[in-house]
């Protein structure tokens, strides 16, 4: 399995889970602008720090399993994980907050 295939499976599972979490949150999901800004910041930080870690020899990737596109020294596939985190964590937060809100409303009406 290549890094791209692994990243695609990981992102696919994340997107499905985000969809479920948004449904649980009853459409009261995270603000799209905040998520977009978070994605941008995390991708820039990933490019900078992965490049530094690869340059210093902390880790490396096997060449044949890579797509071959790099941002700095970081392979494109490496950006799937911060992207998944930036999508998944706000959706999880919104779903949990929605459940808590529903629980509190139920207790107040009882």
C-alpha cells in the first residue's frame, strides 16, 4: 500500500465520520470559516515542521511508495493527517456540544 492509498482511506473514513457527526449535531456544525482558517494554519505548520524534521534526519519516507509531490521536503501525502484533524475535531466538538445542549434542555423541561 502506498502512502497516498493510506492517506485516501484515512481521509475517506474521516469525511464519513464528519458527516455522521454533523447529523448528530443537527446541522449546528462548526463554522466553515473557522475550520478553513484552521486547515490553512495546520497545513503551513505541517510544511514548515515536517521539512525541518526531514532535513535533520528525524525520519524519512520510502521513495517508491510516494506520489512524488513535495511541499518543502514534506510529501503531499503527509498533509492528510492535519487536514483530517482539522475537519474531525470541530465536528466532534459540535456533536458533543449539541448532545449536551439537548440533555440540558431535557432536564430543564422536566
